[in-house]
């Protein structure tokens, strides 16, 4: 199985992404700095150790707030 032809040219892709990506550092306990219904896709990774056990509901409430209706969550 050879999937190499399926991959885009990362040299062009990365330059295009760099113009469209902005990095934001925020604390969900203080509210994310985005309006309601802002994102079509939210990806969360490696946060389990950083979220207090009693704050998981708050985290998902804030994530849900910034997701557009029908958005994907991973």
C-alpha cells in the first residue's frame, strides 16, 4: 500500500497555513476569547492532567459555546 501520492505538497501547504493560523493562549476557566458559534471544528489534545477533576463540565461548556451548531469535536 503506497499512500504517498495522496499527501499534498507540504511546502506549499505550510506556507498557506502560516498566513491563516493565529496562535492564542487562553484559560477556559476565564472564558475563551472567541465569540459564540465561532468554530466548525475543535480539536483538544493532551489536556487531561491540566484540567482539575471538578472543572471538566466547565471545560466542555466553554468548548460547546464556541462551536458552531453541527461542528465536529475531536
